C-alpha cells in the first residue's frame, strides 16, 4: 500500500432483508422498494423453506409464511421474482 492509489470503491447497495406471508405479497414489497430506490434484494425465507420442510409437514405447522416468505416449488420462486429486473 505504499503510495499506490486505491481503486474507487463500489457504490453502496441499499437493501432490506424482507419477505412475508406469500410470494405475491413479497414480490409487491420488493417492487415497491425498488421503485423507491432500493438497489438490491435480500430474501427472508420462512423457517420451513430454510430447513427444507414441505409446507404440509407436521414440523412446519404454524410456521409457513409466519416470519419470511414460503417457497414450496419453482412456481413460488417465479412469482417471488416476477417483473423484478435482473442484472447478473
């Protein structure tokens, strides 16, 4: 670091860790936040999704969509990101 110029820092990403109730409701929240200037997404999945349980499993009872968004299949994931621009 002796005298070498430091490369420009990348701009900050503004994001919230969010997800709730359904893929559709979470998608609406994401699109609304992006329209207000948020520049990234951090998806909060519900506990059954995080641990790999099907939503109808007995151990998932009472936890589906409670804290975070439930994703049970590819269709849920498609709905979650519908109309969200992708830059990857």
